[in-house]
């Protein structure tokens, strides 16, 4: 029988982005950690190199299916602005808790002001 051993991820960019200075492999291995916060939770160790390679400090990272907030947490840690969107209120609450525990972004600390309004995590209810 065939065993599912991969997950596809889509990286989208606006305009004509430059190639990364430090390209990463098109396959990033990781060990299953139990997905304690969300059924498809991604480890930060996988997201950090993606965000570093394909965005600049201060750039905007969008995750329209943010789940437990791993992408916004990684983006904040790297000094990127983020916009996370999650339909499930319970997962949204988990993501907000993780972002609060992560503390302010390095950029916010450096400029001694509140994070940009684009540093946001939205919860939209299903109708």
C-alpha cells in the first residue's frame, strides 16, 4: 500500500520577486511532533527558513489558513509583519495565545512602539 509521507505547501509572491540569497531545498524534512495544537500544525523549524528565504525584514507574510498560528509566530520572530486568518474560533484563540506568549517582534522592540496594524490575526465565522 502507498503511505502518505508528504504535504504540499504553496508559496505565493506578488510582482516579480528576487530569487532568495540563500535558496532552500524544495523538500524540507521534519519529524512528526504530535500536532498538539492543531491537526496540521507545522513546526517553526520548517517555517522559519521559508519565511527567511522568501521575505525581507519588515515584509508582510500572509497565512489565510493560519490554524494554531505557527506562521505568524515564525514571521514575528523574524521581524516580518503578518496577517493570519482562521475560521475556527478555538484555533484562533490558540494562535492568539501563542502570539502573546511569543512577545513583541524584534522590529517593535527596536522602534519602541506598538506593532504595525498589519500584525493581525483575524477570526471569521462560517455562515
